[in-house]
C-alpha cells in the first residue's frame, strides 16, 4: 500500500485495477496472517478436541437463573458455533472437495468429523493463534496450488475479534482464498445470558478474551461489504456468503 501513495495521478486507474486483481488473486506468497498474531487473542475458541465417533449433538449450556425475586428463567443455550457442533448442521454443496477453516483452533476433531462425513473431502485448518506459522504456511501453499478452495468456514471467530479492521482483513483473506462461486459459512456465538444478543461486548483482560455478544445478523453488513452475496440466520447462528463467479 505505501507504493500506491507515491504513484502519479495518471497511474491511479492502473493502481485501482491492481487492487481489484489482488482481491481475487491468491498467488501472492505473502503470509496471510503476517502481524495479526500480535494484535488479537481468540482465547480458547475451537480448542476442545472431541472424539468424532462419540459426537451425537451440540452441547446444551444450562443457564441457571440467579437467586432473587427478579431473577429471569433464562432458557438453555445449544451451542452449535464451535468444534464439531459448528459443522454438524452445515451441508457442503456437491463437488466440494477442498475446504479452508479459518480460525479452526488447535483441535482436529471437526476436520476428522467432516472428512469422514464427506469421503474425499480435504479440510485445511488455518489459525494464527493456535497453529504454528509453519502449519499455516503449508495450508496456504496447498490452497494456492489448488487455485482456491471450494468452501470456506469460520466458526465462532468474528465474535471474538474486537477490531473491525481485523475482521475485515480476515474476510478479505477468506474471499481471496476461495474459487469464484465458492461459499463461505460463518457461525457466531451470540453470548450467554443476560447479555446474549445485546451487542454489549464483554472483555476479560486477564484471559485476553473478547465476546461481541451479537447475533449473526450483527456481522452481516461487514460480510456483505466483502462478499457479493450474503444472508444471516440468527436461529442457526449462521451467515452464508458467496464469492461471485
């Protein structure tokens, strides 16, 4: 970007074309997550290593109402936003053979689960916080060599990134890694009661953890700002986006 600032006015149109091409080109050898390790922390998201053979359904979080006459009877929350539970209700389209899971954590349980569910599928996990750089670079090289992924996933990640600029950076990286026409699936944890879905963010500075406490639709404008098409389903904690052909 600094080079663009010194281009003459006559070169601005060419620079704009270059930027549009960069948005769709995954051939760059630059590490996709350069510097991001120092900006954010995703705490323990997607780090529980469940056994795919033992999975039956997403876990239900029992929400005991606090004591007192004004206590509300909060409903239990079924968490389908991370780990295997985030993938069990996702149906990849026919022909999907290569998937990139951005922010997939240190666990391989979801990868093993989906590769068993879809024979022939290869799911690559990328995570600058929970995977070594060598692992992420190898996954990036495989995606570039394949010409992009057929689908991308990002489970319970947008809600733990406090900076809008970094969320947009992640969305742009995801889009650039996808083939034209590919789908991206996002799951969003809306938080626990009483702040669930309120959009009132909470921060645990000791754990360096952040939760946006928004419904999936609270991130839809950002996703639509990067992808050509997108919709949100708050009942499923889901956003689906498509990269144009």
